[in-house]
């Protein structure tokens, strides 16, 4: 109700910027969601939001749009009006413990200082990120166990489905913390990072350990890392969940500058343009995801770096569909550590 309909959000919304249809903007979605009509275009309006949070950065009325769109999605689903692909994903996670039908990785509990929670995409689909992270943790002689029994529930929460999945993820991590005595959880995935550090605390309470994204952890230990310097000019894509949602901007850039020359994109940090993969849009509306990804790739080409880096397995997975060279920052760092 605080929305003044000023329309400034239209200037930054990724889905509006690739469609130019008002009902794919934050302002349009607010109007339609209040009507709550079970209409196909209204549903599409509500479920194509990437939950990137860009609109919240510039909203003069302080509208918490991401929270609102997730609330409306729950309302739609409770009325039996859902996106088929999202429900299929939800059922897969319930059955397998992850969205990719992977075999859960279960390591026998022992006393450790750190739990490494890779996230489903790094573990099951973009395995090179998982292996690169382990290489760096081993290099630093970190005493850790991999905790990957159950999905954290991030994607399901974003689409309005997954409080039960998130609770299972919370209970699994909490059990691992209690049985290992770990004081720190390190994760590769910004979605997991936000869910474990922010959403769990709000919904269920503390997991009993501090939580860090891998870039924060490596930055804290950068004095122990010996990297080879490259001649590469690289650009960095800020993941929405790591940047706008959790305010981690400087640590990845500091790590990049240890090994390469950083050439910034036009829209960075809290103004970074989404990769197109978030909010359940890649699963439910692939055409929207591709359009937004294409806009980001065009921006990368204007800057023309040798390599595009991100710090999110899902951003890496989505941006690889464009025709530029892309790596996760952890992949590059693991290649260059002496």
C-alpha cells in the first residue's frame, strides 16, 4: 500500500526492460496482485519476477517488494494456482532431497571446525565449482566436512512453496552442527547463503554456527594464499543474492585483483543487472530467463573482458548460455593458486 505508482522501478526492473509490458514491472505486479484474479496473465506477472531486489534499492517509498511477491505467490499456490514446472521441482526435492535427482552426499560425522555446504547446483550440476572449492579449503588446511544431505530450500522459498523443504534443510544443517561441533558454515551458493544466514533465522532460529560465503572466507584468509598473476582482463557479475540481498560486494573484487585486472561492467554492485536465473524464472519461464540473460551478455560484450566471473553457481550456469567466456571466481582462483 506504500507504493505511490511513481514508476521509477520500471527503469531498473529486468523483466520490464526486456518486455516493456507494464504488468512485468514491480508497479504493475503490485496492482495486479492486489486484484488476485486467477487469470493466466496475472499468474505469469506474479511468477516471472526474478526477486532480484533491484527495485527495492531505488524505491522512495521503501516497498519491500521481494517479500511481497513471495507472499502473493504463496497466496496463489494456496488457491491451487501454481506454475506446473515449480510444482514438479518441489516434488523432486521432496523425493530426492535436491532439485537434480542427485544422490545425497553424506559424510560420516566427526568433530570439525567448519562445514562446507556446497549447494545443490555446485554439487550436482556445476561440479567444477565444488571441486575447486575443496581444493582451496585443502590448500588452507581447513578442518572441514561436506554437509550436503538436503536442499536448503532457497528456490522453493522464492517461488512460494518450500517452508517444509526449508525446515528439513534447517534441521539437517542444525544436526550436522551439533554432531560435529562446527562453528562455521561455508557455502558456494549465494542462495544457500541468504537462506541459511537470513531466512532460517527469521523462520526457525539459529543453526548454531556462523555462516560465510566462500568469497568472504577466502578474503579473510587471503594472506595464506599464494596466487600466480595472469594477464587476463576480467569483469565481475554481482549475484543478486550475494550483492543486493546480503551486501557482499568488495570481497570478490579484492580476490579478483589478486590474480587479474578488473574491468567493471556498466551496472555493478547494488545496481547490478540480474543474470535471469533467479526467482524460479529459469525453471518456470525459460523465455524470460533467456531474454534477461541476453541483456546482461550484451552489456558484457560492450565492456569486452577476456573473461566474465561471478560468485554464484546458478549465475555461472545461466550466463554460460550466452556466447562469452564465463567462470565462477572460485574456479579461476583454484587454477592460479601455487
